[in-house]
C-alpha cells in the first residue's frame, strides 16, 4: 500500500485527494475542495492575477495537508484554464517558486483518460457499454470504449467558460454536437458523470442540506430530474439559487450553463439517466502515481 496525494487545479476549483492505494483501488483519507475560479475571464485568453493568487493559496494549503498526512508521493495536475492560458508558463513558474512543486498540464485526451480510469475504479459498470462525461469549468470530456480501447474527445464547453460567453441552451448543444456525433456507433447503454456540475445536480435532486458523498456516489440521476432542475434554475435569480438545498452558493452563477451541458449530452446520446460518480480525475491521478 502507498499513500498518494493528487491536487487538481481546475477552472472553477482546486481539489485535493489523499488516498491509500493498493491493488488498483484507492481509499480516500482526506478530500478538500476550494472554489478558486482560476478560469475567471477565461475567454479573454489569460489567467488574471487575482485568480492566480487565490489558486496559489489553495495549492499551498493542499500541498501542506498532503505532507502532514504523510503522502509518499504528490502529483499536481492542471486542466482547461491553465492549458488554454497565454500566460500558462508564468503561472507554472509561480507554483514552482513558492512550493517547489511541478505541475503537469493535462491535454484534453489525458484529462479524459484519467477521469475514465477514476470512474471505472469506483463504479460497477461495464466499460464496453459505458460512456463517461466529465463536465468541468472550462471543458467537457467524453470517453467511451472503441474497439476494445478508450477513445475520447475534449470540447471547450465548461460551466465557467459557457457562463462567461453569452451562452444559450441552443449554443451549448451546437458546440457539443460534433463530439456527440462521434458516439453514434458506440452502443452505449450507460452514461456515468463526474465533475462539480454532475454531483451538484445529484445533491439538488436529493435536496441535501449537507453534502454527503456516500449518497451522491452511484446515484442515478434521471433526464426528467435534470430538465426539472434546469427549468427551476432558469426561473431563479442568483440570490434565490444560493439558497437552494444541495447547491453550493459559489456555483450559483455557473450552474445553469453546466446543467445545460449535461442536458445536451443526455439528449445527444439518447439515454434517460446518468450514474453519478464521486470517483473522478483525482482517483485516476493517484492510481497512476502509485505505480
């Protein structure tokens, strides 16, 4: 057994998983999530100084917690916001200077593969007939089985990115359509979803006053519930959303766009539900780092 820590530097949040890994499975020891909104102003092409500073503070807290918990290996990985930023190198240099911590900038396919691995490690699904959707802040990844090996596509459509670009349900569907068309021959009978939008949908559907990962993981979210929640969110202003059970107030301004992405994926694949997974890219990272 080896104790591994993974830090996910995302577009909307910075997250930590410290886990004991053995035999291809990971048992969580500690999890943290901080809403850092690194992708604030992402459509302008560069990371903003205030957003970088928030995220650096969160990375430091995650790294310190990893060491205090005795992690033998620590990996930090960045996704869409850093991947697309014109000042990517400046941000990575700041992380290196402050914490002597290298950051791996994941490509879209790498991000997808790690999410896929994480989901399959934690849900009893058949990989031959399962599509995984990872709805992030800056991008959405779709992963499926193609002739015995994973295939994937990454689309620049995430909850933060879409919220900042005058989004509409129709626009999101159009952006995702080429990727969804690639799934036509995969014969999917199961859709598994990861990411803050998906877990938030489950929490809202369950009306959770306090988030409980044990209730979220493996929860079956129906297309009917997704539509109902989407309609409800669209009828609310930001302050009303912040009071909605199951919804973190920090997500109030981006959740509707995120749900529209989930809706478009369900419609495009033609399934009436998705299985929610708490095991995601972080689990994929610790499993990979344990080897």
